[in-house]
C-alpha cells in the first residue's frame, strides 16, 4: 500500500493526546473501543476540524549532511493531518513528491522544488501513488487517475476512477493497478489497462484481496495479499501460487473488517526478492511484521525476521523468521534497494522518533539510525543507486519534510518543508 491509508488508530488518540477526533473515518469497532478507553481515562472527548488548506513550501538551504543521533525523550504528538505523501524518482537529480493533493518536482537533486500541480495539503483529497513511465508521470488520486506531460509538468485527468490505490504501469498503454472499490481495504482487486489508464479490466490471480502488484517485464509479475503470493509468466493470463497462507492468518477478522495485514513484494531482478507482511493498524502501539526472502524467483520463500510477541504468529507462518524486525509505521512500504538490501521508514509513536532501518543481508539482520530532524513522522522512501529520497509527514508541526541522502542513507540533508495551515 497500502499504501492503503488505514492510519487512524486507537493508539494515536490515546498515546499522543487526550483529544480524539475524526471518528467518522474509523472502523466503528475501533472507534467504540477508543471512546471507551478515553472516557475511562478521564480525558476530554472533542472533535477536531480538518487543518486549513492554505500552505507554502519553504526551501531549505543546503546543509551539511546530518548523521544519526541518540533518541530524545518521548513527547506528546497530535494525530497526523497530512495525507498523500508519496515519492517517485526518475534519476539521481529528478524526482516528484506529493503532499496531500499537491505535487512538487526537483531537477537538481532536491536543492530546489517547484510546484507542478497545485492542490490542498490537508483535506479529504490527496495523491495515493506516483509513478514515472519514462519521462512522463502518472498519479492515482482521490479525484481520479492523472497524467503529466514531459518531466512531470502539465497534469491532466486520464480517468475519473477514484478507487485506484497503487500503480504499476509498464508503458504509456500497458499497466496494472490495485483498486479498492470498497472503503478501508475490504475488497482490493487487480486491474489491467491497455489504453494508458482510460479504462481498466479486472484480472483474477486466483485469490483476493490483492494489495500489491509488481511486474519486471510485460510478461513476468507478482501479486501479494493476505492469503499469499502468486506469479505470472504470461502477462497475467495464468497465475501460479508461490506462497499460501490459511484464511485468517493475515486476513480480516470478520466479514465487516478490513484485512489486519498489508502485503508487499519487491524484486530487483527475476530471482531475488522480498515479501513484507505487516499489520495494517495497531492496537495500543503493538504491531507485527514478517520479512520473507526468495533467491529463486519466488519458487521457495524463507522467513527472515519478524516483529513478534504481542501478536501471535504460528511457526508454520513464520517459516523460520526470528525476532529482529523494526516495527515500522503501518503506512511504511519496504524500499528494495538491491538484490540483498532493503530499507524501512520506522516511525515509532511510543518512543516519538523516526528511524531508517536497513538490511544488506537479504533481511536476516537490520541496523537502524534515528533521523535527528524529526520526531514521529511516517513517510515513504525511494532510491536510485546510492541516492535516497524521503518524504515524511510530521504531525507535531503539521509539516511534510523532504530529505535526501547521497551515501545510501548514512547521512541525510533536509531539502524542503511544506506546511499545512
């Protein structure tokens, strides 16, 4: 996902403040639980209006790279009000980021940023995913599928479909997408387009829901969901199950609930790849996740590490995974940076800090470095070679922070700050 934005949790309301709002967007059972705990705790129950739309971009003067530092003491943090943070990298110099319904571009490695599509920062409208197809970009938004002209300028609506969650476009005509025609991830399905996104047709990989799709070529691709992973060698005509989880393992609790887990696959070549399964929402700041790895194109998978303990995971599902995986924000995707390497943005609401956690050993071991320029700030990362790009949503300041690293994430420089309100 998801990037499926199931970000409103009971914990955010209770751990960070005694003010709990936006209950209309929550699963009713979660909202009821939160309200009960808040009342028992003697906290004041209030509603919160959305953050105002006016915003600006503050360019940050080039600074010396910032190394990691020790964590600071936890602090009270309000719930995030900026959604739609996504990043798409074309080269080490050219990238796009979205903040809410706005898209910005840099052509000089992040030194300066230009608004190429204006829109509100904090509202019900936002960008869910951005992708480059050559030097043309596509974005899935709550208003529809939009397309840019060359190098991310001149955005136009391609389709009015508002249910697209994730894009995997292979050319300006052929591509795939994940759609969620129902709210909160109840029914995510796989779609294919043959006309550049003007129309889509459903594709049946043999199970559902489908939360992630990645094609390495027009013929070879993978899908993942709570019930497993499947591969196609003929452009989606036939699918082969590679990993199967029993119903209920990573699936929804009841027919009225969204899936408990978000699934992802990530390949850099046809043989070596990762799978990442994590909780879609957390209860009392307790999350869980499992990293799997394959060296033979998914024919066999091995469990590597897990966030284990609070949520029980059967040994048959762990497949050998050992404790050692950082918890990660539920909205944080795995950025696969090489055949043996990957990174996660680990935003921790308990310690009130954000770390970049990385592996270079096919997921077996991980090292984490705290980002000293933000506290709790979920976000997304993308990479080209040793260059890393970050877009983070900092709820404490209602800001989105853009940062880059030229040395594989060892040091970071803040490039720009976008403020809502």
